[in-house]
């Protein structure tokens, strides 16, 4: 390894000397120099790629600062909020005899996928939220799945697909009826 490094270093030294004397490198020296530069680039790309892997594995959205991802997420929650709240009220009104509220900031995407693969405009999205009554008293945890597609005949190309009640929370006595 030391001989290889010494050889590369001597080529670099000769390159700078020959640049000054305006002589040309032979074909073997050019080949070694290209390999050296490619190796350095590869090591650099590999090391920076490893630093970003933990970020790529996380799916959380940083809500402490504004970003393009957060803007898109918030727009999607705004578009879906009315339908999420409508479905939540169909479920909870039977039990509580009052309407629930679904707050935009309390809606989280738990799954989003393209149905037709890359660049297909047919999506399934699952939202998880905790509908509330009164002053932010959560009554439960629920998941809502929607299909968003130009193939959907419903309003705004959004179709409600599935509701799943995950967990019920106790309700304060003064809010029960």
C-alpha cells in the first residue's frame, strides 16, 4: 500500500513539475492519476452518503421549522380535514351525542403510497389523528385511509376508503352529555 501511495504521490509531484516544464504525462501515468482521482471521489461520496443514511431512514417531519415538506403536508391536511372530521363524527356522534373536532396540527400521515408505481397519480394515504371535544379533550385515536386519484369520481378526486378506531380515551364527566 505504501508503494502504491508513494507511486501516486510521485505522479502528482511529477504532474506539477511537468505542468511547470510543459511536458506531457505518459499513458500509464494518466491512467493511474484517473484511478486516484476516481478513488478519492468515490471515498468522498461514500463518506457523505453514510452521514445522510439516518436522515433517509426517518420519516418524521421536523415541525420546529418551516420547510417544503411541512408546507406540502399542511396543505394535504387542510384538503383532507373536512372529510376526516365528517367520518369521525359519523363514528363518535352515536356514542357521545355531540360533534368532535379534528385539529389540523393533530393529523399525521402514517402511510402514503403510489398505487400505480413511479409517477402514477393514484395514491392511498392513511392519516392518524385524535378527535377532540371541548377544549382539546381527545376522545380516541383513529386512522382514516383515502384514495386520491383522477380516476375517483368523487368530489376533488378524493375517496374515503377505510376507517379504523384504534383506541378510546376516557371522557371527563362534564363532557359526557
